[in-house]
C-alpha cells in the first residue's frame, strides 16, 4: 500500500507544485495521473521516490516512511521502486544490454560496474528482460540505433532488472507517436497483470488512461481535481481538469 498524506511541494521560487495531496494506492493497481503541463504530475512521482524532497506531508510505502528515510534507507527503498522517464535516460553510445544491466547496479558488487563487468547470470537476466519487452535481438546494438519506442522498451527492461514492486512512469509515451504509445502502454499493462506491479503513470491523453488504467487521478494547479475510474470523466469533468476550451481527443 502506498499512502500519501497532505503532500505539498513549494519550489525555491515560491511556485506551489503540489497542494495538500492525500491518496491511498493499493498494491497491484494501475493508476494514471493526468492533467495539464505544470499541474504537478511529475513532481508527485518524483516526490514518491525522493528525487524531489516534499515541503510538507508524508509518503508511506509498505509501512515505511519514505519522507523520513536516511540516505542508506533510501537506497534500499529505491531498489524496489522503478522509474521510467519521458526521454528514456539511456546512455546512447552504449549497447542495449549494457543499459539494461545498469538497472542491476544496486544489487551487484560496485567494483563490477567500474569495469563494466557483470556475472553471466546477470546477463541472462538482462536478456530475459529484453525478451519480455520484445527486443532481445537488439541486445548488442547501440542504444542510439533504436527507434523511440524501442528505446522506451529498453528503459522498461532496465527497470525490470531492479525486480521492482512499484513502477513510476513519468510521461513515458509523450514523445512517441500514437501507435508506438499503445505498444509501450501494453507492455506496462502486461507487467501490471502478470507480475502484480503497482504502476503510477502520468499521461497527457485521457484515451490512454481509459484503455490501460484501473483508476485515474487528475491534478490541476497542484491540487487533486479527480480520483476515480476513467469512465466517470464526462465532458464537464474533462473541462474542469483541462480548462473550458479543452476538447476531448481520442487517439487509436
């Protein structure tokens, strides 16, 4: 269970990115977070794994207070929280398998990483992760040679190497075309259904949230605007979230 209590984030310039957010997210749920740019979606996700420190409030995951964790405790916590980024965050000049193996750095002897050496069992684990996202044959290609959708699948495989229980996806399909977006979202859905992974995924399109999530959380100006099933977001609620001039656009 992930419990977020009265979470507020105010940046140094005075901008309030999150305003007293409280949520409970059961294990195994696929949650889409929607809202305009600047609504607080990325800040919320990055507060959960303390890439950003909240100003006020608490984040409790599996009875552990993440907001009070020491640096050593936080390293242990982050092993089990995967993160997928909009811009993939790959080392483009390195091979695909090297990028995937980097997801295992929290588990292997640090000396191995200095010499880019990983035991054979870790390489097998990496190949199995690539197999799950359908690009095992690209393992020894340079990451820069892959399409955007393939690079995002490498990012998912890298996260799988952590053996996560919670996955945070920060607008993972924002830079992809509609067909590729669905392809990436289907892999996330598969991990949720087959592995029981709890997934929090920020998205721009409500249509994707409807297709893949169990629950939608909508943020507006840092405040919780909606929390419920995607199907409950009618035109009126949609305009409350995105503004009066907004029109629902579906992508297929």
